[in-house]
């Protein structure tokens, strides 16, 4: 089912705000944040690409852009700079991000020209109580930043590798030890994109080019897939038991766009699983 029919060149970063009971998401290339209030669409436009967010209060989001993390007031539109994010590198931008159970915010960066061996590679960072620390690098296309219940581990991927990794976290939410493979999708030719864990610890991952979000048990066993009518599913989010998913037109030629007229729209599927409440960012 289509949740919103506005077409995003590169839909990403869906966030279900637990206080507002409202979905927010991004069109990275279109430099905009989108939502719906009741039956009506609403959006905000920015001067550079924006890609992911966490909620701070009912009215404020933390937003990741090409060059910074900033606070954004949904009622007034006021932006407040928090910290630079690879601001000295015009070849990179932010991509996938999500808040962790300890109140930190993880954010990945990548080259504006995608893929391995490109002029710019990215990294995965964590912002926590005023500190931005680089966690993992180099990363070509950071995705699947997600946290199972309990706050003891985190998952992430470099999409081009086809593997989702899992790393143990300490009490403050910082990684300890080396990441290990949680899912290896290389033999299937699948490309892991954005992901989220539900309240039962099931991993739900969008798979770029596969028109679906797939569910995996804590031991990595495939459970089921939810199909959506767009090839490039980019990131899921849960609002209660409803699964939302952003999609993209990115890298589709005219023939592919004609074949898939719903590509780039944002989808929903009701009664899928019970999501975790999205974690609040602690500044």
C-alpha cells in the first residue's frame, strides 16, 4: 500500500516519532524532509542534502546533512548547528543513521559518487553528549544502522560487501571488540540497505534492487519478506505494527521508471510486527 505518493529521487531515513505519532523521512537528492499531518503532505527544503534524523523532543529533531549535525524545530523551522560532519570534504555526504538505546546517534557518510574505488569513501560515526567519534572506516555505502532491544549490540553494513555486521556495545553505547558477520547475503546477490529491529529482536532489512524488506531471526535465519512495488527499497521503520519503507528512483533509466511507476514513493504494510519505540537522542 502506498503511504505517500510524492516521488523521492532517493528516499531514506524514515523515523516514526513516538510522541507525535508521525512519520518523517528524507529525499536526500531532493534536499527535503517530508511528513504527513492527517491526510495532508508537508515538507521542508534545505540548502544541502539531508539524510537521517533522531528525535530530541516533541518539536525538535537532530538532522544529519552533508556537512553537519543540527537541531531542527518542526514548529518554527529554526536550525541550530551542533557539530560539523566531514564539512571539509565536499566529495562526501551523510547517508543512513539512527539513534541507539543509550541516546547516541549513529550516522554514516559516503562519497557523492557511489561504490568502491571512487574518489571518496565514508565512515560511520557516533554522536553522544556533544562528542562525534569515528567508529568504522573506510566505508563505501554505510547502511543497516540498527539496534536490537537491550542496547547490547549494533548492526551496520557497507552495502557493497553484501554483509551485515554486528558489534557489541559497552554500557555507554560505544563499540567494544571487533564487528562480526551477522548476515552474509553475497551468495544470494542481495544488497543490504537500511534496517530496523522490531520489539522481538527480529532484523528487518531493505534490500536495494529486490523490491522488499526481509526479516531475519537473531541467529541470522531468514524468516519472511514483505514485498513493495518499487525495486529500490531503501529503509524501513516501524510505527506500532505498521512497517513503512522508503524507496528511490536513483540509478533507474527511463525504461525502468516506466516499468515501475511507483518507484520513489513511500510505502506501508499494516499488521507486520510490533516495532520498538524509536530511541530519543540525548544531547
